[in-house]
């Protein structure tokens, strides 16, 4: 007598957990396969681009060979995409931007080809391209988000706030905390002029909290605004309260519409003490404070932070995008880079 199959509605004990484990393994295998396919494709693209470079530079082949190669490859592989003349020119640019084949084993080889095109067309140096490739892998940026982050110079601003984290936070939280803060913060999405006051800025930030969180960076979770704390018989209100999911710490953000003053840190430090005593949980780390000012003197801020036992940071904000000249990134268009590449191939 054969065993009667189990009804689908009556799985044995432990089946659900086993199924969940299998599903996780399938998803992981799919991700590894996709990464492997992407890396192989990028490796092929690099080799094709490098071959074009070598033959044009050493054997004097002109740009017409790219058109011929595009036609022949598409004829030989009609089911494959990616062999258009424009894409072959991008392969050439890809190999020219990364002379070492081993780059495909790094972060560049872990992002889609469309991301690599963004790096090629919007950034000029290998260092910048590699930094944004690593950030895209780390944060899982889509192509559009990568382009936006490049335009907003996110990597250049990362870790530029004045902090005392090295002396107030344990390793590796000191490095993670420093990299979590920027300078300056760009609030150009608020539609406010430079004359806006603290409460007006605060209201606008809460109204645009999605954009604000994107500007703050990965790991920040919004908790509330004008968070009420009672200390003794007095009431106090925090401008903005966040929780950092990686650092496992609350972050108090205070806004000042004017120039940084050392006494501002005294009040912010008081807020941190109150949050540590009344809000944070047993397993949370010490609360971090971030003071955002319209402007600051870096040396004054560094002096004010010396000897302070609480983890504090000071950064500027800008209501309209106006970065220092040395942070501006030249971003040629796709048409410009194609024209330049065509000129080199002639």
C-alpha cells in the first residue's frame, strides 16, 4: 500500500521553517548568479573596449572600424543586445577609464553597465568614479539615484562635518559616525530663501521628510519634531529627533539660522543628556548631537568641541545649492563624450 500524499493544507511540523530557509537560499543563489553574469558581461565589455583601443592606437585603425565591428557582431549574435556603435564606443571609454583589467573584480564590476555609463559621463577621475561605484554598491543606489547623488556631490561632502567623535565614540562607531555626517547639507529642495528662520526651515524639512532623509544619508530613521522632554519642572522641545539604525543611537538635530556660536553646544549637550536619561533604551549607544548652522568658523567649532565628553558634530546647511568651487565636478554630456571619443579615434 502506497503512502497517501500529504494534503497541501497540512504540512508536517517544521516544514514552514524549512521552506523559508530554502527560499532564502534560492534568492541568494539568484543574486550570486546575477552578479556573476554582470561581472562576466563587464569583463567582456572591457576586453572589447581594450581591443578597440589597442588596434586604433597601435595599428592606426580609424573610427570606421567601430561601425564595421558593430555590424558584424550584431549579425553574428542577433539575439544579443549591446553591440550598437554607441555602446562599443562606451566599451572603449570604459577600458580607457580603467586601464587595469582587474578593476572588474572591484566595485565597478558589481554595478550594472548603465551605472558605469553614469560614472563615465558625469565624473572625470578614476578616484571619483571608484568612490561613487563603492557607494552605489554599499547603498544599493539605482541608476537615477546614482546620477542624483553625483550631481549633489554626496561623496565629496561625506565625513566633512566638524566632530569630536574620535574622542567620544568607541571604534568603529567613531569612523561610522563621522562618515554619517556631511558638510554642507543641501536643503535646496525646500524652496526657501536664505532669509528663512529656524522654525520655517524646520517645518519645511518635516514637510519634505523623504528628501530630508535622502540628504541625511543611509541609516537615518525619522522619530519626530519638537519632541517634548520634561526635566524637573521645565519643558524642553527638541527640533528634530532621529534614530541611526547602524549606529544604534538616537541623533538630536538642532537648527540655527545664523552663525555658529560655542554656547549652542551647551544646550545641545543638555538635550543629549535628557534623551539618554528618558528616551534611549538599555542597548542603545550614547545619543549623538548634530548642530546645523547657516555658517560656521571651522576653527571656532573645533575649539568648542575640545574637551566635550558627549559625541557632537557641527555642520553648515545651504538652502540653495552653492558648493565651493573646488567641489564642483565637471559633468560632460553623453553627446560630448561621444564626440571626444570619435575625435580620438580618427
